[in-house]
């Protein structure tokens, strides 16, 4: 990632924070996009818990990088839910215990840390991170959709380096599209949402493991022929195939990048989705013409796409003077 240098005598450093339903990850990143230090902590739920988690990990990762908070030019935060990046607020982040009340996350952190803070939806931030990662890897594209399969399911869309947020700031929340009227109740209150069927948390409920690696364990058991695992894996892949098809038919991106915790399954995940889409396309020349399987990419979940993208968004917000300031 190349970031325009900020003013001042020291090279700029940014901190990116990715607040997830289970854990929060942060990275200190220099002006060339290099991660100089990282940290992970458990996410505390609720308004006070989320704010406290962000405070703690920002200070922690700065220390790990050998920096003082005063050395940080901007902090970018990615968090699930309905995020207003201009105000730095968030609501309806159900996976971290936030409801309809508006939380002034950006202003609280900016005042408490004395650093400009930009808040972005977590999946949109990760989409920016994926855009950077692919470009740095020599795979530059005009646009991409990023499908995050973690505690929840959502998508981000980036076109020529710009995030699409939507009129009500909920663009990409495809995890809350119902696909099965007889399915489980979703955290959003609807029935049979993609997220309730195919997310990491849904897999964990249906196929619990002691170490939290439910998706990998489920895939392994299905590959070994366990009938219950085969049935559940098929249901999960069906839900994810529906999500991919929605992205293709609504946005028609060059690439659909798969990330999030469930991506720990590896290449077998997009391969299974592509196989399911291929079976469906046998009955539709139109779907076959979309060549969806060839558009899928997976990015190793160990790459800190969320923090990297959050920093990129924060620098852009600082440059445009649309950031919560101390």
C-alpha cells in the first residue's frame, strides 16, 4: 500500500483496528504499507466493551511497534454494523452486541487518544485491504467484491479504489438476505438468512469443536465421508454459492475475493463454491456464461486485510478532512 506522506518530521505511522465478533486485531503500519507490529485481543461486547477494546489494542500495538501514540498520524477502525464514516458512529453491530443506539466510536477514541480516527464498516475496510493486497501481488483490477465469511457474512465492493457504501450505509449486508423460510432464526431477527446458515458462527453451532476451528473440522469430516458432515457442508456451500451469485448478478465485479475466518479451510472453499455454481449452471446457459468459478479468489486469513484497509481509509479521510479529530 502506498500512502501519501503526511506533514511532520517523522515518517507517518497509522494504526488499523479490525473489531470482530470474537476477536479484535490491530496493526501498526508504516507509510509504505508494511505491518511493523500486530496484536490480537478478545472483543468485549456492548458499547462500553467495544470502546474499551479499541482503546486497549491501539495502545498495545503502538507499544509493540516501539511507538508512542503521539507518533501515530491516524487510526482507522473497521467494525461490523451500520457505520457513518463522516461522523465516526456505529449502530446495529449485532455480532459485537450493539443495537439501535448510536455509538460515537470515532469521536470517543479521537478525544481519548489525541489522534484523528476514522471508522469504516469492517468488511468495506477489508475490501480496501484486498484491493491493496492484490495490486501489490500484481493482480490489479478495476473493481472487486470481497465476501467476508466469519462470525457473520457480508460483502464490500471497491471500484477504482473507492468504497461503495449505499444510500443507507448498508450496501453489502447480503448475509441478512433470507434464502430458506424453514431455516434458523438469524441474529438480525429474520428467518433463514445466509448468515444463519453459512457463517462461521452458524458452523460452530452446528459442528462445535474445542479449539474453535469448526469450519476446518467440518470440511475434514465431510471429505472423510461422515454423512452428517457431508450434509452440513453441502448446506453451507449452498448458502455461500447464493451469496456469490447475488454479488455477481448485482455488481458483476472482475473478482469476488473470499476472506474471513472460514477462509482457513483454504482453496477447498472456493473450489466447492465453484463446483456448486457449475452444477447449477448446467440448467442455465445464462449462469454458465458468467464464468463465476474463474472469478473467485481466496486470501489467506493471516493477512491483515482489515487493519490494512482501515489505515488506507483513514489516510484518505484525513486528506479529505472528514475524520473525527481530537
